[in-house]
C-alpha cells in the first residue's frame, strides 16, 4: 500500500492514478474527508491528516510500503520560513514513528541553491528529512507548465501576457504535472538505499516567447509576451496582498539569472513526455468550462 498526500491536487492525483493503473493499493491522505469520497469510489482507503500534525500523519503513513509527500505551497512565507521549519519537524517525527518502506518527497529545481528565495522552504525540508534512516528520494521538478493557467484569460481576452520570467528569449526548464506524477509513481515502486535526488523537466526547454506562440496556436489569435519591469515587482506583489514578497522576487531572480538550475544542468535531468501545447490546450479547455 502506498500513502499519497496532496491527492486532491494535480500532482498527487496523477501519482495515485499511475499507481492504481499499476495494480497498487493506495491510501488517500486528505485534510477534508469529504474531498476523499472520489478516491474511495475508486477503491482507495481514505484517511485524514494535516501536514503539520505529526500524530495524524504518523497514523496515515503507518504500514505503507511507500509514502509520497507533497507539502502545500506557501507563496508568502514569513521571514525566516518558520512555516517550513514547523512542517519539516512534523514530517520527520511522523515518518520516524510510522517507519514506511520508503519516501518520495516532492521538492523543487534549485533546492541546492545557497541564496535564500521562495524555494528555500524545500531546501530546509530536504535537509531535515535527509537525516532519516528511511530510504528517501527528493524529486526535484522544473517550473510547472500548469502555472500558465493564470495567463489563460489574458491570452484569450487581450492577447498580451505579462512575464516575470526574463529575458523573453531565454529557454527555461518546465515540466507538466502529468510527467511529475508518472515519475513519482515509478520511483515509489523502485528499491534503493539511503538518500537520492532525481531531477525532472519536460521534453525541451521553453522560452516565454514560445509560450506566447503556443498560446496563439491554441487560441487561434495573436498573443504576445511582455516583460514586467524588475523594479515594479515589489510594489506590484504588495498591492496583490503579499506581506513578504522578497522570497518570491529572489526566486524569479534565480530563474532569470540562472542560479536556480538543476545540480547537473540540462544534461543531468530526466526528461518527461508531455509537450507545452498539450498542457495549454487543457488549461484553455478548463478555463472555458
């Protein structure tokens, strides 16, 4: 049996679907039991637990051959990342108590970066979970292609997308959540010892300009990408309600300047199968519903 956290989201659901397709038993770990009904109908065991509650997590993980850990994103963490520290401690305690056969933790590209940024939350959790005696894989995916869901309306209505990824002709590593779920399910079914890192991106790197071109192909209208000036970011993010925008700004700087990258670069990462156009077509269809 495999325990899956984050199963109500795109990545967790993909992990579960791939495991079920392989004939594996799945335990859906959810915060709200009502959101687990769809998984119960698919034959999964459903349990409730919160990522910050070591006791409920330990119970959810107990007896599992493997555990997939997905931490809910925090785009506006407090200075010093106290939320990530608390989550790391809770996860470590729960996994030590439950002692599952193995763990796959969904981390991020650039988790090895030394400069503090939004992704440092995963760096901190990796460091704590890396102390476990349990075999653990840190799966580090690239920028999610599904992040462009926020740009569907602008692309469709005005034909202009605002980009924080710059310059617009720079290829960035990106990956579809379907590829992440497929890879995570594969890793959970493998055997290994100790700590390992697996880095994952899509079939090819993509420039922001290529994203606009692909949107144009999907929508059947002209679409262009405009770079948001760096000096406006802080004021913009604060106007949107962020209290501590510095980590997000530094993350974007890291992608743009190249210090957020895979440890071994493009040549050291595993490659997914799903192309950007397929993801954008799905996002446009969902937006239209």
